[in-house]
């Protein structure tokens, strides 16, 4: 059968064992569900899913007995009808209780959204033939689980690789919300509860009356899925759009302007999640323009949304993109901690500082941002990318969950106590009321959403791991494979193997040892261009010369960045012997002949890793080809095309990078490959 990909992991394909699932409930009771409420959606979704997966048509009612039914609703609604449910006592916001007992299924949410999540969980299980009985509670790791979309008013998407926007078109919010609804459904199934629909490089025209009405339509489309809309703001809006002669955050007129426009938006979107703000970064305006602090800027928005229960995500991606290459101690990696220095505790309670996972910019390997351990009295969220900006732009298979997992589990040892990054952004470690994650997704009108079928494992994994970061990336992946491609053993083993090898392979043939991705950084962020990193103000430097390479980020001789981490971690990174090889060139400037822990030199490791990574990419083609006939022809061919492309591009990467460093260092490859074609 043809698969257009737009259903992604929600295909509800019939399962082989459907007939052996005898004791199926005979109806669905969706408690107290008014149309367009998440519980109503849950009822409809259960009906659609059971029909597709098990081939049985169930009726949906709003009342009924709890025997031989699937009951879905909130805990309150359940208790009103059926009495106490002590098992569900430990539910937290958005959480759900799921109990499966032969022909009786209970799906109880702490709120309506939780009930919908429970319904999707039940469907995911039966779609994977996980028919086990039993009951369990599932609560979220953190309250904020959002996506960011970098969609521009004209419908283009910054760093989007799947066609134009589903939200915006020709300067306005789009009229056609079909795909918005479909996207909300996908996101709800992975427990995402907020979407920022426009680019952080924001345009103030989104605030026009016509567009506010449009935002209202988007929010209406997402509400049945428990997803709240949010928007990015341009800091200079009062001036550029409102006609004021200033946008100084401490000017009462400016404050009043924001309060007024915020009230206007909330009167159309009463449950708006809040605002996202990129200020004083990459040419964007911000409070520093008026010598005000970043906290002054963030708090201005916080006060405007506070009466409506909204929050402000304020990005930590603040840096100067004109730093001086000739200054050995200049370092973009220091920027976040430097810019937020002295501001901890100065942000209003409804402000969340949104921190990219690493100190630079979504590179193939970075240590966690030191800002995670510097803010103790400020709520934070982690920012990830599903869109593969520096990671192959969906033309390369790179399963990202293992990268995220390394960051989540990294123990920053704040005050010499366990301080995993995941415990910090949940709010747990420093007892913050808010916290969570945001991923830049950048879906487009392409039917595959991301431009590539296999890239969807990243979106799936993002949602699942935002809910529960302790889950293993391979387990998430295998659920996704089963839901997307079915039960064939060979399909499962092959896609698992390819995906789990894909991040290490990409790191090997692009930039290894912590040198960053080595892609073109000046514009495309695609393809090999190591020279573009250096000699400019962007600060994504490698400092490669004839003899040596790497950023000296030590306190002793370098930029001092290692010293931004808590003492135990600072000591590890300060010392070359305790710095792991995969971050060696991130923290140290060394000769090409520097021996690694493996005994190889840096340069020989470069050569070997590039051959190894490219060889792995070649093997993906053979692996994929072995699945011909096991997967519908359309998806098979589309993925095959991408794998052949990746294999070719990996060779380009390999040879470009190896030639570049051989020419620079004049050190031959011991295996006589580089320069010997
Ligand atoms: O990585 C850089 C991107 C920009 C992006 C910026 C940011 C939206 O190249 O395209 O701007 O990060 O995160 O603000």
C-alpha cells in the first residue's frame, strides 16, 4: 500500500495478531466531553485507532458503565460518576493513569490533556501488540514541553528543510489550517503542550489585528489537542510597529504598549502559552540597546503576560558576533554566562531562560552549556534542534536522541552534588517551579513533515524524552520503527542499526575530537568548509594553523571557559589528561601530533575517523537496499534516494576535510590514503 508519510507514527495500521485480541472493550466512554475538548478528541482518536489497528468499530458515548468499555476522562469527572480512584492519587499536572484489564480499560488524566495522552499511549501499545494487562501512572518530567518553529511571515522557514510554512504565508497567518490540526495531533501523541509558531528572528507585523485574528484560528485548531500557542516577539515592536519613538523596557509608555497588545492577543487567545524572545543576539534589538539589563527586558514581557497566566521564554543565546579573532582569550562559549552574570534571581517568576544544549550552537558534539549550573534562582529550559541545521539538514540520517541523552545525563556536579542537566531543567535540582524543554522543529508543507521519513524518529524521540529523559534512545527508536514501518524483524534490526550508528558516523566524517561540525558556518551550515570557521567575528573557531589546532579554553592559558563549570568539572576540562578525547579540541589547543588516549595522534585520528565514518555511510546503502520488498515501494525509494546521497556526500566530507588538514599540517596519512587517490 502507498504511504504518504503524513500520518508518521499514527498510521493505525492493522496488527497481525488482531484476531487473537479477544476481550476487546465494546464501547468508549469519553466523560464530560464537550466538542473540541481534549477528552472529546481522545474519544474520537480511540475510535479511529481501534478501528484501524484491531478492525473493530466502537461507539463513543459520554456516559455509560465502566464494564467492557474504554473509559477516558479526567480524574474529577471519573470520581463524580464512579467514586474514588485511589490508584490515581499520585497524578501530577498533565499526567495520566492507565489501567488495562481485559475488556476494561481506564484512561484517567489529571487534566483533559493528560487523558488525551493516556489515550495515545493506549493506542501506541495496541499498535505495537503490547497487549499486557496492568496499571501504571505516568507523570511528566517537566511542565514545559514545547516546539519552536522558525517560520517567517512570508512563509519561508529559517533553517527549515521541508518546504514552506504550515502556519504563515505572504505576510499573514494562513487560512488553511488542515495541516496545523494534523501537526497538533502528532505533537499531542508525543505529549508536547506548546508551539511557538514564528521565528525567533521575529517580525512585529505578526501583531497586526488581522494576524491576531489568525493566531486565534491557529490556537482554536490546536486547543482540542491540548496544545497552547505561543509567539516570538521582536523587541523593537513598540517602535517599529507601534509608532513609539522608543522601545526602552523601563519606559512606562513602552510597558503600557506591551500590556495593551498582550491584552488584545489574550482576548482572542485566552489560553496563550506565552512569549519567546531573542534579544541582543545576531543583530536583534534588545534591552542592552538602552543600557538596561536582560532581566529588565524579560521582566517587561513577564509583567504583560502575568495577569493572563502566561510565561516568557527568554533565550540565553545572547552573544557578540563581532569578537576579535586576534584576541586569544576571546570566546563565544563564554558569552551566555558572561551576559547573564549578576542576573540570577532578578527574573520574574514567570520567566524561563531557554538555553541551547551547548555553549556554541547545535554542533555535532559540545559539552553542556555552563549556564545550566550558573543559574540557581532562575527557571531554565533546554533548547534542542530536531531540524538538522548543522547535522546534515535531513539529507543525512542522524538519529539525535543519543546526543541529547549524553547532555541530559551529564552531571555538572554543582556544589559537588549530583546535578544532571536533566535534573536542572526539570526544576528539581534547584527547586524551581518551572522548567522543561523546547526543540526547534521547523516542519514544513512536505508530506513527510521534515523532508525525510527517517528524520521523524527525531521528532518522536524529542517528545517522548521531554516527557521522560531517562528512557533509552534505542527503546524509543524501536517503538517508532514499529509504529512507522510495522513488525518485520529485518526492518526493525536494520533501521535500528543504521540509526544507532548514524550520529557517531556523522561525527566521524564531519568534525571529531570536539572541533565542531566543520561545516560552512557563514551561511548555509551545510557541507564541509573548515576554513570558514576561523578569522571572523562569529567565534566558532578552531584556531587551526600549520602546527596545531583547537580552542584553548583553560583558565591557565586560554579563554577561561573551563572555569565557568563547577569546580569538579572545571578541573576535568582544565587538564588535558582528564578531558575526554571527544572534547579534546573543544578545550585544548594542541599540536597535530598530540597523542590521544588511544595512542593515535590527533591528525591520524582525523584521517582514520573520516574514513571510518564515510565507510559506515556507505554501508547504510547496502543495509537499506536489503529491505526492498519489506517496505512499501514509495517510502523505500524515497529513503533509498537519501541514503545514496548521504553515502556520496560522506565521501565529499571525508576527502575535503582530510585534504584540508593534510595540506595545512603537511603530515602524511600513515595508511597512505589521503592524497593518494
Ligand atoms: O544557529 C543560528 C542559526 C540562525 C538562528 C540562530 C538562533 C534563528 O544559524 O539561523 O536564528 O542560531 O538560534 O537564534
